[in-house]
C-alpha cells in the first residue's frame, strides 16, 4: 500500500518595533523601524520597499508630507527619512510604516522624529574712522549648530527704526548712511560734518533654516581739522610781491579740497572774496593755487596789515592762514640843465632824472611838470611875463619859446618828474636869448572905376637865422588907430585887404575915381620885430542901362522872366555877383522879395531872373514891378517886369478791390491835375479823411472791419480784421494840385470769407509699440494758409484746453510735434481702437480747424513651445522651452531673465524642488536643468518656464523630463567543497546603466536572514558561518558535521542612486565517502518547529541515517524520475535540478512560501518512494 504524506502549514506573522530619532532643526534625519519575519524561513522581504500610510486616505505611499512639519520618505533599504520644514521644531506627528515578509504578510509600526531648535548667536560690532570717510564693521553671526550655519546666500538687512522694515540702505539724518553688504559687512558713510558716536543700527541675518538673529553696529567718527601755515614777503615800494600760505589736511584721508578755490577773507565784512583792497595800503588777490599777490599803493611803505587766506578740506572744514607783506621805500634823484639861442628862436633843454631803485624807474608814461613859482602848482606850460613860455614835453625835455622882444638870461624854472611809484623829484632849467632887425620896400598900381587892383610891398629879415615870419600873416596899419588889421576902409575911396603872402588888393568904392591915399603894410620877423612899407593905387570912372519884360503862365504856377541890363563899360559889366533887387512901390526900398496882396509874390533871383509865384486862386494880369541891378562898380540901372496868370481845376477817380478774408488788399484812386503845368502835387502826400473827424490822416481804423493806410504814392492798403467778411465801408483819399486846390476820391474794398479744412487720419500698429499719424490741414484760400508759426495742439478731451500731450488712462499717451505729427504711445496692455485725439490748427486769420487722429493697436501675444527630455535615473538632464514674440517689434524681453513657476505658490523662482521627484533650476538663457532624486523614475510632473515680452505680456511653456529607471543586476554564485573545509564565492553585480555604476564606496553586505539587516557576518545554526570582505567575496566556514547544499546567503550592493541589488551565494558541502546504509521505507515524522511550521530540511538532517539515505536517494531519483513525475509532477520539476531550485527560492509572498513547503514535502515523498521501490525490487529478487 502506498504511503501518503500530508504536510501541515502554520501561519507566519511578521512583527515590528517603532523607532524614534532626534536631530537638529532643518536637518534631514533617518530612522529604521525594525521589522522581523514571523519565522526565520519567512524573513522580511528586502526586495519590497517599505511604505508610508497616509493618515488621511490610508493609502500606501512612498512620500508623505505633513503640513507645517515636513516630509517623510520611505527608502528601499528600509529606512525612513524625515526632512523637516526649516522652521519646525518639536516632536513630529508619528507616521505609520509598513513592510511585508516573504509571504507578503504586512506589518506596521511608527516612526517618530524629534527636531531640536537651532538658534543663531550674535556679537555686536563697532568701528572707528575719520570724519567723512566711509568705515566698515562686521557684526558677528554664528549658526546655532555647525549643520545650520548662517545663510551666506542671504544678504544681511538693516532694520529701519521708524518702520521696522528690513532694508539694504538706511540714512540717519544729520549722521550718515548705512549700507548692508552681501559679504556680511556694514558700511557707514558719514555726512561730511558729522563727528562723534553714531546712532547704533540693528543688523539682521538668517541661518539656513531662515531663523533670524539681530545685533547692532555702532560707528564712531573722529573729527578732522586742517592746519594752515602763514606766509610773509618783502619788496620795494610800488612793486607787486607774492606769498603762498600753506595748508594741510588734518588727516591723509581728508586732504585740502583742491577743487575748491582758496579765498581771501574781507577784513571788513568777513566775506570770502578773490580781491581785498586795504585803503592807504594796497590790494591783495589770490590765484587758484593759493598764491597771494600784494600790489601796494605807490606811496605805501612799511609793514602791511596782511590778509587771511581761507581754504576748506574735503569735509568742507575751513582753515585760515595769514599772508603779511613788507614794502621798502624808494627815492629818485635829478640834475639841472641850461641852453642858449637867438632872439625869438625856441630852445630846448633836458634836465636828467634817475629812479631810486632799478625796479622803480622814472615813470616815462608821466610827462614832466613845471612848478609855477607864484602858486607852486604843477603845470605843463608856464609863461614868465616879458621873457617867454616854458613847455614840459612828454619825452622829458622842456621847450622855452622866448617873447619876440626878449633877450638875455631867463629866470630858471623848476622841473619835476615822478618815478613809477609817483614819488616826485625836482631840478631847474635856465635858457639864454641873443637880439635881430628886419627891412621893408613900398609898391604902386592903376585900374578902372570899381575894379580891384593889387600891389605887393617887399620885406627881408635882419638875420638869416631870423627871417620874415611867414607863419605870421602880413597886416595893414589902420591910419586912424595904428592897429594891425587885415582890411582897411578909407571912406569915399575904397577898401584895402592883404593876403597871407603880403599882396594888397584895393577895391575902390564904385563911385570913387582918382588917386587913393594908399595904405601901410606891416610884417614881423621870427622874433616878432615889426617893419612897414606903403602901397598906393590910382582909379579911372563908368555908367550901366536896363530894358523892361512880360511873361504868362497857368494858375498856381510860378513863372519867370529876365529883365535885360548892360554895363556902361566892358570892364565894368552888370555885377552878376550882386542879385537884382525889387523896388517896393510903397516905400521905395530895394528888396529881394515883394508880395502884392491877392496877386502873388515876386522874387529877384541871383541869376538875374525874376520869379512870380501867384496866389493859388489868383488869375489875370499882375501889377508890374520895378527891377534894379548894379554894375560891378555898384552903379544902379532900373526897368519893369509884368506877369499874366491863366486859371486850372484838378480831377479824382475812385477805386475798388476784392480779396480773401484776413489778407491785405490794395487800391489806388487816381488823380489828375487840371493843367499839365499844374499837376497833382507829389510833394504833398495823399491823405485819408477820418470819417469821424474829417481830419487828414495816414491811417484809419474802422472797428469790426479793418485798417486803411495810404503810402506816399496814393496806394491805399486795407488790412481787414481776421474775422471780417463782406463789403467794407471804404475810405476817402484826398490830394492837392500844385496850386493847393484839393480833390478827393473813394477806395472801397470787398472781403471774401475763407474757411480752413482738416482731414482726419488713422494708423495701426502692434501692441506696446508707438505709432504715428499726421492729420492734414489746408487753408481755405492759397493766400490764407495754415499758420505754420502757430504750433499744432492737441485738444484735451476733459477740459477742451489746447495741450501738447494727452494721456488717456488705460489707453496710452498722445503727443504732437511742431509739424503736426501725432505720436501715440499705447499702454503696454492696451489693444483695440483708441479713442483718438483731436488735433487743432489755425490759419493765418486765426480761424481754428480740427481733425482727429485715431490709432488702432493690434494685440501681440507671445508664444511658448514646451520641451521634453529623457535621461537615466539619478542623472541631470536639460531642456530649453522656446519662446517667440507675437510680433517682430515686440520680441521676448531678453533683459528679464526667464523664471520657473513654483507649482505651490505660483511665484517666479530660479529653483523648484518637487519632493520625491527632484530639483529644477534655470539659467539666464532659459535652459532648465532637472536633477532627479536618486530614487525617482518615470515622467516628472515637469515645471512651467515663464518669460515676458517687451510689453510685459507673460508666456509659459512646460519642461517635462522623463527618467528611465536604472536597475542594477546581481548574478548568484555557488561553490563546492569537502565537508569541514572553508570555501568561497563572489556574486557579481552589474549596473543598470554606465552612468549609474555600482557604488564602490559602499562596501557589499550580507543580509541577515532573520532580521533583514545588512551585516558582515551571518551564522546559520547547524550549517556554518558566512563572512564577506570589502571586495564582495563571501567565505563560508561550514559546521564540521554539515554536508549538502547550504541555505546560502544574500549579498547586497547599491548603485550610485542607492538602488539595491542582491545575489545569492550558495555553497555545497560534499560529505566524506562512507558506505551508506539502506534507507528506511518511511521517513521519520517531521519535527514540529517552535512556531508550528514544518521544517523539512531539519527533518532530513535529524540523523546520519537520513543523511545517507538522502544522498543515495538523490542518486536513485535520477533513475526513477518518470515515476516521480507521475506522483508529484510540480514538486519533481522543482527538485530536478539544484540550479532550478536555487532560482525558485527568491520568490516572495504566499506563493513562494507554499512552494517551499511543497518542495520540502515533495523531497520527503521522493525519498520515501525511492526507498520503497528499492525494497520492493530486492524482494522480487
């Protein structure tokens, strides 16, 4: 009868112990909840990562975030990492952790992290520096823990004491400005005048957790006082001298300010000046280099009062130093002079003068002076009675001109000169004069009555050196008075005159005839000595005649005729140099002009004609007038002149004109004289008649109509008021003819209306871009154009005012240039048709016209193109979303760096960390780098990249990375060795990707089959001890009694991502050769393990008998395999090959445990069947 093996399977439940960890604020901490298999044969499954239990949903997750506390992450190696939020401290909410054993049975426990607070420490700072110089202090900040240092990427801030705000720069009025620098220092720049201890300022920094700490910085400013050194100088009287007081800053960092010119201090006002004059002393000036020049008054001598020089240092602190000059006196010297010359001749002497110092010579620009002995006055000319005249010349000489009659030694005269200081010095000049006498010869002549005749007496000087003085005109001697004259008249005889050459002309009285008495001529020589000689003329006598005349002319016109007169002798003609005379009939007087009442005026002309100018209204034959002329002797002759006058009347013709509004127009009424000889009088300007007063004027203004003006030619210009239109009232023009007869004619203008026209304009352009348009305007008449001198204006839609700029809120700004071009600058966000703006212009008349400018703005929308990338697990990968402006004129703004959009806050940032996924960063060019968490695989959530165009319009595009999982592989190893002997084996590991190699910095470990922990040594009771070296070689030291295939041990390694891989090492111990005993037909009952689980392997190893049977049965099983297949085909397949069995062992979960149980049961059944078959065969034999 066949035996039946029935295995019993008892349940296995894993257990777990909670864990707590403690670490500092802001630092990740890791805890390892302890999970143990319920049975050594069913350990915790290390290939299945632990899970966190979401308390809200009970979902099993890899990452769990507790708001306000931090994020938990379950790691494949069984650890749980807690990353606290930077500000969280205290005991975190425990999180449930679950793992499964090889059967897939779960166990849960908790992990509780504790976070201890970290508080940074501070030390205040002080510094000291000189006035106005920046100084720096460094308040000390230290992290409360080495792992939480002060965050050097966050610049320190200053606390505004008024607002509490955190600022980079803080100004304390009257003290200075504090600036917090990125390197942690604080710079204080004091105001130039501030000294002393400044108000402390609070400085704040944060640690890497963001925890703030404050302390103070107190600068001290020491005062700086510049120093001045006085200067002196010495020089001669009247000469400029210089000196330079020196100045030095009180500190090398605060030198004298060379950009501020030195000044003098006015001793009277205390003001800073460039020039100071001290009365009675001199003038001080200072140049930009501080050099002071003292120009003394010419007479000043001795020590001057000096002047203070003032400078300032770079802080503006003033300092003075005195400059004191000294002036030494200078006295000039002189020597007298004498000369000798003939009577009447000028002589010159030169007294000598010499300056008292080479620098103060005699002043050659100041002429010498003579000293008046009577008054002591200084004069240029000095006359000594009866001697002569002295003249002091600019060249330093003195000229003496003696009186003509003076001879002998003249009285000495004092001469004075001054040096360049004006200091005087005197000496004398003495001239001596010797005496001379001239001679004269008389002359005679003869001529006709009334005709001049001449004669020239001759004269000679008494000495060649003193000739007749040709510069003194000869004179006649008046016979009555004896005086020297140019003309002598002898009554009843004639007149004697003498010319500058001494020629005497006798002009006889017209009626004188016979021998004249004659006249004496007197001359002088160069000395003034007189001499006379006589001139005697003789005269013969003549009588003239005259013939009457008549003339005729038009009214008002002068007419002229010439009465005929003839001299009585050719030598005595009518005297053409003596104008004819008219004889007044009333008085008999001889006149040049004679007026006959109601007839006209006669005028005797110098050319012998007589002109009659009639009264303008006189016509007919005038009363004859007597005309008289004389011959050259003055003998008179008379005759008559009779004029006749004919009548004249002038005529006027009116004028009209027509022109456009606002434009001057002209018209000329015409006038014609009534006779060609009596034309309109062009010398009498035409006039307008004032319609109100009737007065003659040049300009008439008609209110509401315009202004009339007339030019000298009679042309009338009408300038209408700009707004006047229609027929004007006109104006009367008045003229007169040559007779003064008046005539008028009217000028009537007409004004046609003019209206300017405006044409609107539109434009279109992209969003955010200026666009332009120019409404056009045209005058209503070519003569009344748009006034280009009046700038075009915009009309404010709110006020109606004319402006240059109009801003429409939410739309944009309109501006107009002097040419009328309107520029519309839209608000960056505005699109659509604008409201537009009215443009206003005026024509030359001031008539306004408007036209509208309407812009349209087309929207511009930038476009972003997303991008994806693919990379291996744990390796950074890049991608660059592309962006394009919606219009070439509105490109993407390259001056604004692209940003990432934080998916939690929506803020623009440069870095985004997505827990459990990785970190996204962006560079200024828009390239996004994704650094995945080492454990992350698959498609990332991605990140939005944000840019803006020139209008500020935002656009986003997404970057989505894909991370390809990298799974390292382990290859198991086996070894075989004799019983009791050590053997070795090295499982091999291969990375899942060349970029993620096996981490050789982390030593390979063995996996404790009981705890799942990584260890360097594993002891399997009854089997042996496994150890591993750093190279991954496993050494198995079997128990002396152990034979067969060992359970083996898992070897664990990790790659650079921390991904674990295991491979098993299985040793086989070959028993020592002994004769095996026959196996018993039925194996012993299985031994019940402690936890009620069947341990088939242990049952096989309960005795040497079973061991031997096992070896024999294994060999026999190869021969009986077909039978085994029929009994337990599945179990038989599993045990047919040791290697296949090894591959099947790593299965996890309930299926694997069931398979193991079945395997052991099948082995026992096979052993039993083999033994039973052999026994049956032996029985048959």
